[in-house]
C-alpha cells in the first residue's frame, strides 16, 4: 500500500536567487546534488511506495531535465507531481506549458514580498526576481489542473509589509497562501541574529494576516502553535512538526525530526516552562532555540498567554 505522504527529491543545488532566509546554502556551491540519471532512477523506484513526489532544490527549474523527471513521475503512477520553485523560469510560458503537459499538477511558489524593494532587493537579493516571479505566477493562476500554493517566509526584511503579500495574492486570484517562520538553518542561520524577529514582532505581523482567512486559504508552517489564538479559525491549517515528520520524506537531507513516545521534536527547537501544559505539546515541536537565546523566554511566554496558552 502506498504512503499518503510525499517524497521530496532535492536534486538541484544551484539557484538563480540568493535568498537571505534560505534554510540551505542553495547556490553556494557549484557541485550538484545528483545527476538526471540518478534522479530518474530515484523517481521510478519510489513510485511503488509513495503517492506523491515533489522536486525541489536549490531551484529545480534551472537544471536541465526537469520536464523529463515530471514525465517519468507521471509514467510511474504518482498522483501528485509537484515542484517547489521561486517561479522565475515559469515566466517562460512555453516552459511552463511543457511541465504541465508532461504531468506537473502542483506548485509551491515562493514569494516573500509584494514589491521589487521587498522581494527582490531585501529577500531574494537577485535582479529581476520579482517581475519574473509575478509573470510566472500569472501563468499558473489560470491553470485549473495545477494546485497552486504561494509560500512566504516571515523575517526582519518583510515583516512590516507582510500582510501586503496576502492582499496582492487575493487580488490576483490565488487560493492558498502558506506562511513560514524563519528557520535558523543554512544561510539563514549565518545571519539569524539580524534577520530574525522577536516573538512580539512576529505576533504583530501574524495578527495582520489572520483576518484574510475568509478570502484565501492559510497554511501555517514552522511557527510554534502559541503564536496563534488557541481558538484558531478552522479555515486556517496548522502544519506542525508531527505532520512534517510523518508526511514528508526528504531525500539526502538529514532529518530535523524525531519522535519520543508520543512527542515530536525538532532539533532546532526547545521548550518553554509552560509547553507541557499546552494541548499542542506533542505535535508542535516547541520554540526556536536560537530565538530564545536572542530574545529570552519571557517575551515568548507573554505571547503564548495572550493567545490563550
């Protein structure tokens, strides 16, 4: 019987962006993760075990062979065939069409600002990134065969205008928006002290997007549960450490998660004194260890209590 989760294949290392908040060091090395032959073999041999596959990186669209990989995934019987991308190459309508025609039916699309200054200058740090991403997004929005999820990381460089991303997506007709907390890993770990938000700053930015739940589907990644009201709107999906541990198998990257009894742990996280009393204790994973070192547990505890924990 096939697993309902997703096998994530990180087959590309290079990237055409230089994102400050990258949780890897994508593009920092010329060495690639695997060849197209290795990726094709991996795709085919895992089809018997997984319903879904996602090609990720780095940036998977800039490496030759992605169309062939997508086609192989369809031939192998995967139900959901996805890529995670910054969307720049999808601005090429012909390339976008080839991927869809060969079986691509899901895209996680990274967008971290509502304008050139935020997304391009501060976050992705790559000329042309914003306008190309927007053109790519427009190429996908009208494709009803493709499940589109726009993903944004909340950080120092975009927190004051974070809600503007959601407003823009709603206006464009995007149906699902995922927001992620900054992960203290990879390139982001190197500059975490200057890129991270205090718990109260993050809470303020989050409060600005929660009212959008009735207009766009919200999915929450990597945040501690207590950043959100205890009686969270049931239209908001909270994807926690348990979900990531049980549903995502990331090839060639050491796992961040472990299960001890009924409790799921993230090795970048720790627990507050009040965590064991929280109804989400077993699944949440805790709070970022580095963030607590920078800002102290007191602020996080205040945030948790304001939200009913």
